[in-house]
């Protein structure tokens, strides 16, 4: 019996080795699928799997794991994917504090990591790495755009963000281009849901605008409480605070709010139209910015796979860097630090005829924008 | 202007405290009467919020949603008590923690399965929209004032229930000597179910009230649960009065810390550093206060006689 088994195993191994050229490409996806931040990760996963599915590429195998928005868990999963599953590429992380825990160690083991969302400044400058590609943005970018836009109407801004790497990058980015005075600057706790104390301080300040970066459930809570507080100072935010995943829960309080983003549902290009249609048809909801970035990440990988073998790291890295794919954001190229060069738009929250809240582009804040850390990168 | 800000922040602290009291009252009651550590209390809070959001969306009325939240949380509480918790009274606390932690996972994933991962929408009822003027020139959100009112009403109601009614007498007796009241002919099983459902209903009420203010999503109960545990440890485990005092202390200290610490630190260091360090210090402040109180009163401020 054992002999038959051994013989058939041997036969099988022969069969697989003869098919070596069609060996599957394994992509490890670590993202947030449970807990308060799950909406972002689910959009990421759904867009990514849909892009792979639509490409018809049967050689791509996905290993998807939930990090529950916990850095220590993300580190364990990454180790398991690299050592156990032997993945060729990794992607998926939404949150900057998780990216900081996982990415340096991953790229050091010569595994290529493509970020579909987080872009902490620490990985964009002197610590840039040839194995690390950011397909989304550098964290400061959206906020730089809003800082620039704020100069038009405002002189005294009150700014707040959560106390974690992306929060600090956010306010740094805003201040880099904003020329007016600051009425106040607050760092809140990550995951905080009650902003009464902060809103009271905004009320007591003489600010003429409020700029806040609060992704996921945090932003919903802030906007609802702000709308009810009787404070009438206009608010602004990056696109994350008014992304499609949170707009239904904020409700009409978001109407008319300006926010910055590299992508919007109404961005006029062929790839974007196809993406929005495909996503709506498959999942019966509108895609968020996280879905758009993740869709681009998947298509970038697919484009590179068609040009180079993933096992030939140098060739594959070069194929990725060429960024020869149709981005839903229009023009897209990588800078020397493997972070995007792209346009950043200002959007406004509007209500469509069917009562659905969504964003509409009203201005372009930056054309072919590069991040501020690229020059410190020696690549 | 500063007085108005101070009054507003005190009210914010009180509102947070009152909300924590609704959670902590049930938690401490369940611990006091049944000796059970219930980690799943946060899930009942979540169930209240989801029930309110769903029913309010279907009927268009927040008030019917509020009643639904009480009913849903009490109902789920009673089912959990009969199906799971009842088997845990004679076990040690480690088993209880393990089993109720499993309940958190089951209820969270169940809610995700039913409602999805995206937050639900629940708005403040039209009657309580907007803000009211405060003495001193400030303004305050009407809905938060209403929460404070509800919290005070619940505190008074619980006091009357426990001090003046037959059920309250049995609850107190159950805290003191559960074998004896069983021997005196009280159906201890039913009493436990009622107390558990009562605690669950209060958690559900808190969840629904807060859900309209924040966002209704899976996992919303756990951060509140941790604060509620801090409250009952400060107040003395098993004491409703302790839960009230502890909740107000935690609410006010947390709000004032977040508000005052960064500005105090800004006097001695650059503003951007002060806000970062102040925010970090403020988030640990309630735990420092808890440690201090426990150093002087190891069993809390109003420890039930044990």
C-alpha cells in the first residue's frame, strides 16, 4: 500500500514539475476584516479579488488573512506567509502602524511588498527600499492638497488627527502647504468615538475652519457629533474622512464638505468607468477610495506578471516600477522612492438623484504631485 | 469664554460618566448578585445599538427603536443566561472569563453576519436635535443633556427598585447569602435570569443612546466595556452607588484630562510636542487615578460587604 502511495506521489511530482512554467504566483494579502476598521479592509479585499478574477489569470493564488487591526497579529501573519506559505508578493495592509510593524521586516527578507493604502513617511525617505512599492500615496499627500486649498478661503484653522503615524503625517502634510495661523492642534486617541471634549475646544477657539483626519468609524462619530453641537465653523478633511464606506453612516451632515483625494467615482477615464461598473455589479455598492487603490494594486501586479517572471526579482521589480497599467486614477508613475506621482483633486460631498451620498470633483489641487520625502531616498 | 468652555467640558464629563454608569450598573449588579464576571456585557451594548438602528430605519421612529433596543438586549441577555451563564455560577472566574469571551466572539461575528461590516446609520430624533444655550454664553448639545437626564432617571429608578421593592429585597438578599434565600423558597434561578436581563437591558439602552451619537458597528462595545470595568473597580465591585460615583469620576477625569493636559504642558514645551505628549498622558490618566484609588482603598470606594 505504502509503495503504491509513494509511487503515485512520485508520479504526481513528475507531473507538476513538467508544468513548472505555470507555477502559481502566491500573493499574501494581510488586511483588516474584523473590528471597527473592517469596512476599509473588506473594500480592499473585494476590489483586489475582483480585479484578479476579471483578468482571467488562473496562475494567481491569494492567501488572505485578517489582521483585526492589531500590529502584533499582522507581524505573526506576515511571518507565517513568508516562511510557511512562501508567498512571492505581499500586500493589503490598511493602517500605517501595522505597515510599520510588517513592511521593514518583510522587504528585508527580499519579499516584495505593495502598499494599497498606508504610506508612512518613515518608509518614503531615507528608509525607502527597492522591495517596497506604494501604489496608493505617501500619507502626507492628501493633507498637503487640502492645506493648499485652504489658503484660498481660510486664515485660522483648527486641526485634529489621531495619535499614530498616519495622524502625525497628516497634520505635518497639512501644515507644509497651509500658510495661515493655527487656532489649535489636537491629537486624539486611535479608535476614539466621543469627540465632545474636542468639539468644545473648537467652539471656544476663534477658528474659521476645522481640518480633521479621522478614518473609518472615528470620522463618522466626529461628523455626527459636530453637526449636532451647534458649532457652525466649516469643516474640511482628506478623502478618507468622507469616503464611500463612511458616507451613508454620516448622513446629510456631510453634504457640501470639501475633501481631497487622488480618486473619485466621477473621474473621467475608461479604466475608472469599467472599475466602478464592475464593482457595483459584483457587490451592489459603490466603491471607496480603498477599493480603487486596491484595484490599481492588483492591475499593477497583473501587468508586471505579464512582462516578467516573479521569481526573477530584478526583472520583476523593474516591471513593477515601469507601472505599465491602466490606473483608475488616470496618469500614474512611480517616483525614485517607489511612491506615486499623481494628481490630487478636491472633491465635494453631493447627493445623487437616488438619494445616495457620494463625492464629486470640483478642483485639482496638485498636478503630478510628488511627496516631500523622495529626495532623502537614495534609490 | 473660558468659563463657558469649562462648563461645557464638565457637562461632557458628566455625560460620559452617565453613559458609563448605564454599562457599569448592570455589570456590577451581575457580579454582586451572581459572582459572575461577564465580558459579554459589551456585546449586549452592541446588540442594543444594532436593534435600535435597524428598527428605527424600518419604522422611521427612534423611540420605537429605543424600546426595541431594551427588548432585544434583555431578550438576548435572558437567552444567554439560561443557555450558557447558568452553567458557570459554580465555576471559578477563569472559566467565566473564557466562556463570556467566547460569547463576545460569537455575538460579534453573528452581528457581522447579519448586518455586514459597514457601520449602520442611526440619527438623533428630531425632538432632540440641535443645541441649547448655556449660562455663561456657551451652547450645549440637547441630546447629550437628554442622556444625562436618562442616566439620572435610571440611577434613581435603580435605587428605588433595590431599596423599596420586593424584587430589590431579593436582589439584596441574593448578594448577601444565596443559599439562604434559596432555602427560604425564593426561586433563585428566575431571580438570576431577571437580574441578568435587567443588566443587559441597561447595556442595550446605553448602546442605543450612544449609537445615535457615534457609529453603530461591530466591536463598538469592547472599548466601553474596559472603561466600565475601571468604573466598577474604582466604585467597589457589587455596589450600585459605587458604580455611579466611579462612572462620574472616570467621565470627568477623562474629559478634563484630554482638555487640560495638552494646554498645561504647552506652558513648558513647544506646542506640537505638548499636544502629542498631552494626548498620550491623557489616555492613561484614568488608569493612574484607578491605581491611586486602589492604593488607598484596595476594594474600591464603596465596597460591598464581603
